């Protein structure tokens, strides 16, 4: 059974940084595409970053050069480093490997 558990969310001021972690069980992170999504209530879920099994990374245009997705195969964990954060990026951030999604972690960016 695949399980994903996010952590690292919280309150940060605009321009600040957070690092989210997603501990994965049931699969090896290096064998699957791992993604971070975010969702604001009543808005469509948005893909933020992903990394394929081969290591190819993809980012949403508006987070390029600020966010970095990475994985640690030894810890079987996926990370999302978020720098220079903006208030409009307040959302619940989810880790996902299709079709499984974690419970999410709240990120709030204050202005």
C-alpha cells in the first residue's frame, strides 16, 4: 500500500522560504514520477513541480527559479524547497504519485 505523508508547512512571510517533505512508503521514490500540487479552496488544483523516475524535473512557470524539487532515495523522501514565497502561494500543498495523494500540508504566506 502506497502512503505519502507531507510535513514542513507553516506560516512564512513574503520573501521567505519553506521546505516541504514527503515521506513515501510502499514504493521507491526513484521508481515513480513524484509531484507536488497545491490547492486553494474553490480553485483548481495546480501542479507545482514534478520529478520523473529518470530524474527529469518539471516546474510551473511561475515557480521556476524559486522552487526546487528533489528526492532522497535513502530516506525515500521527496522535498520541495520554496524560496522567495509570495502571498498568493498560500495553499494546501500535496505530494502525489498517481493515483495516490497525501493528506496535504498548509502553507500560509503573509504579506
